[in-house]
């Protein structure tokens, strides 16, 4: 059973298609893995086992009857508890919505199903996705599978841990300040923040906002690409959806990188990195050089990105204004902090923030005319104590807010560039470390190609958390 659970999604899908495995066998194996491992880590918080087995039975029946099979046919998938799932509880990690059962699926859920994936349940997330530490007062904390005393990051923490532990081969997540990249790094899996509009979302709230995106997570880069091929593509319900179809992402990722210019991070304008993170990432420079890349220390001009991001993030939290006003006692302090910051913003503040972000975007565009990629760490610190809500200090430098320790991710968010977090090594304590590969505007394909080449060269994704095989 465990061997099935740790097959790559691409291989698993091929075996199902060739009738070497049935969807029922695959689902039974994953449900057994969830039963064995999930109580230790608390990654899947709402499980729909009977519904999933019935869907697997129908998938096998359809295949036997000669039905056309989707790219994800028979693959179990977990949906982040921020994504609406018809008939399945969706709490957003909030006590306000602890009994909420949506009537319809989010677009990302709808597309996964259309491609043949089978929902096993919902993955844990912090309240309203706020903060890169997965805990809430509905379900509690999700633990790091490499050390149960450490955080798995967030906010797609449940998804990352479920993948690392073989509970699902694919999981979706979302990312504003690093929520696809941070937990991927902390759990030793792959998380991809695509360009805004690449994976469409329904027009609710400020549908033109581009800080938050949804995207794929998996254990390998080709698996992420496969999942992206099913969930990407234009949709009339999303005003910023990108017109290109998603299907090309399922193509062959191999390419030559001889002579490709790559910029290697220095300090992003003076932000601190834990020395263990810096050592693990810097050790990978030779890998990119071995691929034929020309690697140089260089960084884009990100002045103004920090101020712009904080203002636009706070503004975004006003979409929860009614819930926060009506239930202030049911909302955690960091959300109240963002809400209160948002209320204080003026029109001039927002105008300045959008102008700053435009300038950052253009600086990045010019920078990437010379460098096709920018490489930097996915996190500034290794996984920290699970009882600590957020990092307050790095290498003696105090953090100003609860999210500042994730600056290496949210500064990239401000550029709108696609960014892939791939495993790149471990700390001396055996905790996973992730590396970010940032590509050019809307060039997800190129990012996936370099990520795949790096992954094939390092094989760092082959290690499993010990408890996952217990």
C-alpha cells in the first residue's frame, strides 16, 4: 500500500490508464495511509472516505466502458480548506465557518474533478489563510513530518504535509505572501506560485487583485506540471484569467540550459537569512553551473516592494470586514492587526502602493532581460517550534510584523513573477530547505523546465519523512 502512495502522480496516472492499477486500489491505499499517518500530523482535517471510494468505483466503471479519461483520472487529491467544495465542509480555518457547507465548487476544484481527480478531503490551513504557520481553533496545528515539534509552515501546510506523507499524490493550495512556497520548503515537496490569472478564480471581492493566487503542489516538478495542465487556462468567470490553455504544461520538460544567465541572490537589500538556510541554498549553485548556466550574483531592484505589499495586503483583509466586525472575539490577533491597518489606509496610501508595485514590476522586467532566472531561498529560517505563532527575530534582527520573516517570498509576490519552490537540502538537524526559482513574466513553462532539471540533478525529493513509512 505504501509503495502505491509514493508513486509519482505521473506514473500513477499512467498505471491507471494502462489498467495496471485501478482507481479503487489507489484510493484504498491512500485512505489506509491517511488512517495510519494523519493522526500524527493532522494534515487532512475533513475526510470523505466513503464518497471518495464511490467516486473511485465510478471511475473504474467509466474506464471499463471506454470513457474518455482526463489527465488526472483516478488520482486522489486534497483541497485546501480555503477552497469551496460542494457538499463538503469548508471552514477557512475559522470558527465563524466551522459548520459551513458550500453549494458549489471553486473553479480549481471543479477543474480537478473534470480532469478525473477524486477528492479525498480538505487540508488544514491557518484562519483565513493568515500567516505562514498552520494552526487554527477549529482543527488545531499541523505538524512537520520531519520533526513533530516543528511547524510545517503555511498557509497551505496541510496540503504540503499530506503530500510529504503519501496521503495524496496531488494537492492544491494558495499563495499571497508565500503560502505555496513556504510549506513546500518545510515539508520537502514542490510548491508553485503561478502568475496571477494562470489558475482562474471566481469574481468575488476585488477580482482584479493579484497578490493572492491558487496553484499546484506535489512531490515532483513533473507532477506539479501535470496538475497545472488541468487547473490552468482561461475562464469567463475570472476577469484576469490568462487566455492560454493549460494543456501544454503536461509536455516534456527537458531542455538545454547551456549559456542561460541566472542571477544568484545576495541579501535582497539587507534582509536576514538564518545561516543554515543560506548554507543549504548556496551549496546548490554548483548544480546550476553543472547544467550549463552562467550564474552571477545579482538582484533586481525591489525598492518599494515591502511598503506596497503591506499596504495592499492590509487592504485585502477588508474583504472580511463584515465577519471581523460581527465576530471580533472569533478572529485571531494577526487578522485584527491587518484589518485595523486596512481601515487606516487612505486613497493616497493605496495610490502610492500601486505606483510602487508598478515600478517594482518594471524593474523586474528590465532585470530579467539580462537574467532568465533569479534564484533565492524559499524561506529565511528553518521550521521553528510549533507552539510559536511566528518568527520574531532572525540572526539577531527583530521582525516588525508577524509576516516580515517571509519577506523573501512576499517581495517576489510583489513582482507577479512565477516562482517555484523545490527541495534543495537539509539543515544539520535534518529539516528540509527549499530553493525558489523565479522566472520571467507569465513564463511558467520555463520555470518548470529549470525546476525539473535541478530536481533530476539533485534527487533531494527522494527522502521521505520516517513516520510516513511507519
